[in-house]
C-alpha cells in the first residue's frame, strides 16, 4: 500500500463509493419487496401513517455517505510532521562570511562579495522582486543568494529538497526564487549590460595575443567559436531521443563565441544534444550579423565541426592533416583555439550545475527553463568576470578556472577513448548546395594563404604536396563513415 496520504484517501474513497452503490441497490430492492408485501394492507392505514425518513429507509448507504463526508472533511488525513530547518547558513553567508571570510562566501555563491552587492543593486529593483500584496517578498538578496548557490552546484546538492533544507526555506520557495532570479538576469537591460561586443581596446589586445602565439598575418583572426554539451540528469520526456548525443548522454547543446581573454561575447542555447555544432552555430548573433560585425579581412577560428569559409577557419582533417605542413598549421591553430576550451572550462568551473543539469525536460516549458538556466549562467559569468577583472584578480590563478581546465582535460581524454572504441560516428562532411560549395572553396583558398604566411613569417619551409594514394583515400572513407 502506498505511504502517500492523498493516494490512501483516494483508495478509501473509491472503496466507500463501491460499497455505497452495492448497499443502495440492496436497500432499494428490499424496499421494493416490502412494498409488494404491503399491497394487501388497506390504503387508509397507509395514508394515515407518517413516512419513514430516508435515513431509516437506507440505513447502510446513509452511513457510508457519512463516512465519505468525514473522509473529506479534513485537509490532512495524518498529522503533519514538522521538518526541522534553519536559515543559519544563509545568515552566516550574508552577514558574516561576506565580510570576514570572502573566500568561503565565494565558494558557496561563486562570486565575490563586491560582485554580489552590485548584483543585488542591479537586480533588486526589477519588477519580478516587487509585489503589491500585503505579504511582502523575501529580501531580494536572500533570493539571489539561493539562486546563485543552485547555479554553482550540481547533482543532489542543487536539488530542490537539498537546497530547501540547506537554507531553511520551503520547496516552493526554492523554485520561486530561482525562476524570479533567471527572469531578472535574462532581461534585455541586464543582458545588454553584461554581455557586450568587444571594444576597440579588447579587439586590439586579442589581435596582439593571436600574433604572439602565431604570426602577424594571423592577427585578424581574433575570435573563436566552440561548442559544448550540458548533460541532463535523466532522459527528457519531450522528444527524448533527440537529446541523445554522440557521447551516449542526454544533453542540450551550447555554442560559445569568445575572446582570447576568455570573455564570452555571444552564444546560442536550446538545441538538443544530437544537433551538430554547425547548426547551433547558425543561431548565434555573430553568424547572422557577421557582415556588420567583422571586417572583410577578419575571421573566426573553429574546430573541424564548423564549415570552412573565408570568415571561419578550421583545421585540416584526414587525409589532408597527415601532410607535415598541414600538421604544423593545425598545431598553431590549436594554440589559438585552445582558449575557447579554456573559456568553456572557466564557465563550467564557476557554474558547476552545467556539468549535470537537474531540470526535467518533459515538455516545451521544461526545455525553455533549461535554456534560461544556461543563458543565465553565461550572462552571470560575463558579469562576474568583468567585476573580477576590474578588481585586479588574475584569471590564471582563479580556482574556478583551474577546476574548469581539469574538467575539460578529463572530458577530452574521455572523447579520445570514445573515438578509439569506434562509437563516435559524427560526419563533418555533409552534402552542400552550390552556395556552400563556393564558400568552402573560398575558405580553402584563405586557409592555404594563411598557411603560406605562417611558414614564411616563422621561417619554416613548405614541403611539396604528394599525390593521394588509394590507401589515403581508404583512410579518408573510414574517417567519415
């Protein structure tokens, strides 16, 4: 039998209802038989006697109805057991650790005390934290702190029950605080103030860094794009198979466009994990407005999952990558593009919930909530990075950054092992139309020019290109199958 009181109430009500119907039928039949026996009696005696009450005519069924009424007369069948909770931790965080132990405060809420105070000032006046009810809302600072805690943890630590017990609030409050916070963070005003296009100074610094890592001719490739998967804690009920990714997890896909200093300036979310990177790439603001954002001689670095074009450069793949010159080209490209992996690692190092999202994607609303969760994490990460940079904090020594790098290294090792098993069947070369073929040709021409400039400016000698053998073509076919 179920321990749920409501299920127990429903079972009892169903049994009483069945018993009532049986008793009522039996009593009606008994009354009919009694009436037939009384037909011989005089009509005068019948008319002169008082009729019995319904309760006397139907004693059993009436008693059952009384039991049904008693069953639903009270809201709870059993006495409610008080769950002992305390808000002591929340008080310590906001009134003690924030002032006296900022490192503990940051480990819980993933932002510095100054950043937290500025965040409360920015989001506190938002309409979602205001109401006209006689019962005022919880202090926005408390709501924001609890939502930040959820963002910064994953697994059971971020579950509704554990967060409620941790901070001494109700389960419903956890959900309400989180939803309000996300609504405020993803507002147009806050997002535009936190996620900005690169300033001329930031652009110049990015170009300088690329030139130091490679050669002067490569400096115009000052942006990079990369994709990542945010695992879901269970299979979605909403078109679940579409979320099954090539790493045998259920996930949602995210595309990140970043600078060498790890700042994220554009992203796209909401695609299922099975979606190819090139598809999510088309959802980004940079892709859709590239002609107005990038000059004709500028480009973005990506990996082999992205279509090769004049303005998006990717490494050589098999069999071309076996050529020594192309290997050298890929090496220098990876020296630049690795910063996109660092940017993603830093993001997940700060907001650990992105390592395993505890959101039930069982309908469209669930998918929207998962997307707004990820969107909020990216916006807040950019906001926090700006504050920490202004405070003079070095990224390379940040614990979140180092944790993220370790996470990304483990992820890459897993991906290499997965490929060795032969399960990774992603096909990067797809059929294209005439326009895409033209873009590909322009991208290949641009890549060859970049390779020539790299070798010339670094004083390296290009090797002659050998003709492809049948063995090379066999290897290529195996690579794309």
